C-alpha cells in the first residue's frame, strides 16, 4: 500500500466508505478496510499476500475493489496484480478505481 498525505488518505477513505455503502445498499455483504466494517481477508497469489480496500459478495457474485489516489495509482503495481490475478483465478471481478482529490 502506498503512503498518502493526511488529506489524500481522507479522500481515499471517503471513497472507500461511499463505495462500501453503495454495495451494501445493493444487498451485498461488504468487508472494507476502514472503520465501521469488518476488514476484508488477505488475498494470496503465488506466495504474495495483499488486502483489498473492499470485497463485496452477493450470492456467487464477488467484487474486489481497490481505491487509489492519483498519486498512489502508479505505485501499487504489485498489489494491483495480486488482486487482479486472485480475482481472475477465483471467478471474481476486480475494479481499480481512482478517487478525485
């Protein structure tokens, strides 16, 4: 996970919170890496373990969502690759989103 300034971390956390709330309102069970939610589990691919910002599950539909700021989106390539590969191997959908600051 890339380090962010306080303001950018707040922007990131608000984007995660809004997204998690939206999935919950659609009937998904939501795990989110922010206060007020159960943390999502770590996902491991070929011995590399990363935690996404959100996992949302509704029936067999699994969404793996990672939020970045414009400054951090190019710094977390390993994390994005692990989450993308895990999603592909497990029939989930991976979404990389960038919040506007």
